[in-house]
C-alpha cells in the first residue's frame, strides 16, 4: 500500500475569511456553505482559523439581561480577529495522511489548513477527507476480494 499524501485528499476550494470580517457574516458564511471552519487569511497567508464552535461561544446566551438591541450591537461589532485561533496548526501538502491524522489527534482538532512553504493556503484537510480516503481504500479492497460479505443493517 502506498503512503497517501495530504495533497491527494485535501479540499482545494476553500472558503476563507479575513480578520476584519464580522462575526455574523462569518456565521452566515459557515451556514451557507455547510462547513465548520474558516481559515483566516491576510494577503493570502494563513493568520488564523475560526470554527463554528468559536462563533457559537462568542455569541451571548439566549437568556441574558441585555436587550436584543444591545446583543445585536455587540455581535455586529465583533470581528474574527478577536476570536480566531492565531497561528493555527497547519500542514504541508506533501505530508502523509498519517502525519495529518496524528496532528489532529495530538491537538484535538478536526481539520488542518494546508499551506505551502511560504505560508500560503493551498487547501484544507479534515477528518471527513481522511474518512473518505479510508472508505475509498476499503471499497477497493472489497472489489479485489470478491465475493462480498453480507452486511446487516438495523431493521433488516
């Protein structure tokens, strides 16, 4: 089995943000694209990352003594620079999937921005991408080892 590389499984079309983007705008972007993390770029270089969890934690709770106007004003005034993780853990495109998985486990994160040697964002690799690779390899092994075993699903 060959060593799988990050560049072969990463997503290349990455939705990104800038440090001055507002919290509400970033939240809308995450929802629109159905993603959970936004690399934050400045002049094309990775300077931070914001996750759905970061945004959720920055929002005030529903039950608060502040008025709706005050909450909206507060949320509108927050930008990503205030809540992003600065200098996020990242990986190079030629790293192995094993190295990416090890970094994610070690740092307890679910995705890594992929940067070139100059720090420019070239992609992102997530747990879902690694899971997709494992599933792809499993399916190939099943094709190579016919007949297929019976798989039982609940309700069968």
